[in-house]
C-alpha cells in the first residue's frame, strides 16, 4: 500500500506539486466549489493541462481554453462526502474518470510525453476544498549484499557434472562454463550435457575436449560490455599460450543462442565456440564478482586500451558501468574474429 496524503486548498494559495512517475494518479475531493488538477512536465504555474470539476460538470483545459467538450455528470462534487477520481496520461492519451466504474469521463489525445508533476487547486480562486491523494508505494532499488557462500571456483569435470555447476547459457539445452588446456593455453568454453563434452574456441576452430574443469558457485553477475572494456572484478578463466594473457569468462548471443566463451582483451572480443568454428563478438556479457567491482577505486581495467582519445575511452567506461546489473536486451551482430 502507498501513502495517503490529506490536505486543503484555499484561494490564492501557492500550488504544491507532487512528482508522479507512474503515469496515473488517484485522488478524492470534497467541497461544493469547482476543483482543478494541473498536469505539468515541471513545476510551474503554467501547467500543460488542467482537469476541471464543477458541481455537475467536468472538462479539460489547455492554455486557458477548453480543450474538450463539457461533460455533464450530476453531483460530481459534494460538500458531504469525498468522491474519488483517477487521471491517467500515457500512450499519448489523457483520461479522467471516477474510481467506482473505471469508465473515462474525459479522453483526449495529447502531445506532452513527459508529464511527471500534478498539483491540486480551487478553480478561479473560489472556495475551499478537502483533498486526499493516494500515492503509489515507493519501490527502493535493491542493494547488493555480500553472499556468504557460493564462492566461484573450478572443479574437475572429467567424470560427471558437479552439483554446483554454474549455468552459463543455452543452445537447445542448458550450457555450463568450463575451461580446458590446449596447446599451452587454459581456455574457457562451454559444456554440452547431452554430449558429455566440453568445447573451447581456439585458432578459428571449435575444439572438442573430454578433460576440463567446470565453473561452480553463484556469487557473481553478468555485466554487458563491449570490446576491451573489462570491469574490475571480472572472473578470470585462464590464459593464452603466448605471454599468458588473462582470459575472462564471457558469453554472447548468436543465432538466438547464448553461448559461453572466452574474453581476450587484446582482441577486443568474446570468442565463442559454435557451429564447429570460433566466432568473435564485440558486444557480449562478462562474468563479474560484484563486490570486488564495487569496492575497487577503479571501474575498469586499463590494460590493452586501444588508440583513442581519453574522453572517448572514459565515455565507453561510463557506458559499461551504466549497464552494470542490467539484463541484456539485444546484441548487434558482428563479424568473425581474424
């Protein structure tokens, strides 16, 4: 349940604005004089629209003139009881009605797309009115709390899939995250349960393996990112055969499937093993320990930064962190890696 605010309005009083971001408001009013509700994009005496209620009539005003025909309705206001009403403004339509039936008394297409404030007043500075405003409940943003268990770790998966194996994606079935040794590298990839095999991407090919480790635990999150923007706290999955460059655990969409793979910062892509080949994706998700990321003074790693302006690099990093904890919507297609 939300809060109920009760207040009075008198002639010549200053308007008080309430921020309503839900696109609708419910209220009650009691009195025998005309009442009006202003709808505005920002607090101002010049509201975009005014809903006016008389003793037996209602209408909509814009810029001091009537924007709709007058709707006759006996006893719309009463000095004895509080009558309850609603106003909604979304999908380019403003509607006003009584709560008892939900049928709009006024319906009007509008141009304003960003109405966020409402105010309540007497009409033409006459009379006294008693109002009740029914505010929606406040929904607080969830806070990240330290998970005591579920620490991420690698477990041998030679004989069977561990009970705490971390789900990494799907390709007609659930896929899990593995890593395997290949030609001097330790490379993250995917495990396909129906085949009982692991697959990694290496040298442009999809490599099959029966010997691998499985990522287990649950104290982590997927973070959308791009290119070589690696958030602090990214889960390390292995290393390359040359120079032992760190490879991170990532995943990317391809042909409607979500495939786990390896993130190689120096190549600015996430490589995924799919359809017997290695496919590089510029836009992908990377696995991150959120608590490490939050506690670090840096937001992203600076290794392998491309030749670009400082401002552009900072902007890319800001975009990555703005996406933190947001679920992916759609990933644009990109060409294969070289």
